[in-house]
């Protein structure tokens, strides 16, 4: 980031050992959820989120395979 913005950034990483992923927030298959700026920025990198992202990207190909005459 310094190379692109010519600005220094300070970063502090804290691992919360008292709060784990639950079934409601993607803890079924594991992964990690990163929070920044008092939880205003959330980056969820759980296996479920990644699979959902792949599914969304594959939808046009799935539709084309199922309904070739409509595309």
C-alpha cells in the first residue's frame, strides 16, 4: 500500500480467542472473518462464503446448460 499511495499505514491485528464462528455466521465448515473500523468493514472468508461466491459466478453457465434455447 505504501508503494501505491506513498503513505505509511499502521496496522494492529488482534485474535479473539473468546469469540468463535457459530453456525449462524459460517462456522459449519471453518474459515475466518476479519473486522475493521469498529466492525464497519467486514471481510468474511469462510468456506461457505467462498462456495456461494463460486456458485454465483457459475450461474450463467448453469443457465446456459439447462436452457440452451433461451440464451
